[in-house]
C-alpha cells in the first residue's frame, strides 16, 4: 500500500526548489510538444520493449 500524500505538505525543501522544478518540468513538456519527430503509438513502444526484454533475458540466461 502506498503512503497517502498531503496536498498541503510540499515535497520540496524550499519554495525556490519547487519553482525551479516546475520551470524545468514545463520546459521539458514544451520541448516534447515542439519536437518535430512523429509520435510513436503506445502499442508500438510496448511491442519494441517486449522484443528488447526477451533478447536481454535470452542473453543473460545463457
């Protein structure tokens, strides 16, 4: 079971750190939205990961 988080208690030590993280996070989201590369469907990512994980499992089980 996970711990319940309080909306009143910040996970950051200071307001400055919270603002800095928010600025960083928003910049990452905007960079992703601005990325001209085509989106990859979730099902394709999952299929690719299954192939990759199976190959790694086979490699390490030998």
